[in-house]
């Protein structure tokens, strides 16, 4: 397992990194994506690095999803349980059989569940705490346990520390001792814990962060290793054909690429787009709409206005020739007014009104090169603030992991009775986009498909708009 303390989260940190190492620190989100892809855990100060290392040193790496909390104080137990939930760790109760055993072991006032509150009744029989914690940790559903020391309790804390050592020696599951403050355990108790290798972390927040990162290490090591495979002969031939076709298109390209040119390049790699035609006259626009079938979308096809919706150059939901004619005159007139150009081509496209809108694209990081990005689009974008990344190239399996990492994954999988959407087609599209960016990293600076519609399972994905930005050098 590998954990990394990397600076450069802020502008000040990045400036310091450049000054100190004469190396450019990559965008922080890209660094996180690259580390996640490699199964490396990132920490943010030296204490966090040491805390995680102590748990790994004592217990190795094992899967952890549900944490048991056991304490002498209901307040400290609730604090640890709350922090665990905030940081994505489960705090689910053990089985009924384990709960019944705990009721038999503990005093009547003890609260049995998860957390377990031993209460001050345990002060008269402190040895019982070790028996209870061992029983709690022995439950199949409890993957690790934390025991906070909430007070200065002298001999009671010494006995509790000794009991924790015994429990840790008889279990392969992680046991972490927690001090709610640096001053709450005296030297004798901390020496007892540390001499036995039981991790002691004098902060509730840092203890939970260490366990959360430990749990992520376990998940990373449990993931199947996605070894690169040589493509099948027919796939390799298809890739060569795609590269040859894009090379020919790039030879003819000059200045900003139009939406149509961008789509044509991406189609070479298997990315699907809504059917469309580019025309120059109002009559041709009506004829194109008739061929595509109503309703249609009409937008400017000029390459020199990037954000067409903001410029008033898009009309959606045109149902008849009259609406197409009006839209053509408005859009072409607005384009001429903005650019001063006489020719004002428009694009007429089929209207795709089903499926979930997502954003996908490629950015170029100065340290890592092309990075494929994915997130939910449309009305959900601002609510979720969703963006997941992977360093290119990625295959279909890695693309599925990218989709799973995004916050819109539940929506794609039919959350709250919604339709299950075509995640396989989405993963294929992201992998194709990644191959395109990787193959042409010396010519392409960025790609934007916004939006991409993910339709119901089996119906595929379809892009509605695309922009390929060429590098200037």
C-alpha cells in the first residue's frame, strides 16, 4: 500500500512547489484522479500519514466498511459515530445474537447497539469492558473498532488500555484507541497501547480520517487488476483506420474546428451523434428537416462562436417548415451581426428528447497530459457539482469505474424508480474519447461533448454537441 503527502492544493502551495522543486504541480483535481486510479491514498499533513501508517503496520490491509464504536461515555460514542457517518464509514449494529451476548455481559444501564455505551457502571468492573469489546469485534458485520477515552480517569484508563491490548492481540480486525484531546490519557496508558502496537490517535476527527483512508486502501487492493491487453486483430485494424481518417481530416483543418468537423473526427473513434445536416439556405434547411423528421433543432454551424446558446444561435423544438424558416432567418442574421461574415451556415439536427444529459470531455494537464472528465449535465449539474476524472488512456472497465465514482451513478442505475440507463454504452463512449485524446495528444488540446444523452439500457448514447480544440503549437 502507498500513501502520499502532496503539496499544491492552493495557488500559494503550487507557487511554493514550483519555487522549491522547479517542477510544475498539476491541477489538484487531476492529481487526485491519478492517485485514485493507481490506488494511492492521499493525506494532507504528516500526522495523517503517520496515523494511517500505524494502522497498516499493526493490522496490514483488510477490507473495512462497517466500524464499531464502544465507549465509556454516550457523548464520545455519539461523536465518533457521527464523524464516521460523515466520512462515509458504516456504523451499522451487529447481529441480534451479538446484541444478546452483550446484554448478558454488560451492566443493565449499558446501551447496546452501535455505538455501545458502557456507561460509568463499568468503572466497578472495568475488566468486563474487554470482554464486551471482544464480543462486539467478533461479530461478522463489524470490520474494525474504535474506543474513545473521554475523561482523565487514572487507574480506569490504565485498565482499559490493558484490556484493549488483550482484545487487539486476539483479533485480526483493527482496534484503534482514540483520545478526544491530547491531554486525556496519561503517559502510562499511552505507553501501554503503543508498546503493544495498538494505534492511539489523540483526536476523534483524525482517528476517523485514518480509518476512512484505511478503508479506501482495502477497497483499492480488493479491486481487480486491469492489466493492459493487446487489442484483437480486428480492433487494432479499426484503430489504424480511425487514426488514418482523423489524420486526413486534420490535414485539411485550419483555425477553430466547427461542430461538424469535431463530430466527424470523434465518429471515427465510434462516438455517436444525433443525425444532422449543414446547409446554407432556408430552402435547404426545410428540406433537411423533412428528411430528418420533425421536431428538429437548428443552430449556427459557424466555427468562430463557441458558446452558441449564450449567443442566441440555437433554436430547439421546431415542428414545421414555418418554424424552421423563422429560426433560419433569426439564427443566420444573429450570426452575421456577431461575426460580420456573409456566409452563415446552419446545422439542422434531429431532436433527442429522451435520456439523461451528461458532460464528458478531455482537458490537457501540464503534468499528466490528456485527462478524460465525466459528470452529470443539465439541471443536475449545479446541484451535484459532479465531475470525475481519469488520466488517459482508459479502457472500458476503467471507464465503468469512472462512471461509478461520479455522483450521478445512482441516477444512471435507476434511482428512485427511474429507468436503468445504458452504462455500458456510456463506458464505451468514454473509452473511445480517451483513445482519441491519447492518440492525438500532440494535436488536440481539449474535447467537449456537451451534452451527451445516455438513453435507456440497450439504446446507447448520443452526442448533441461537440467541440475539439486544437493545440496552438
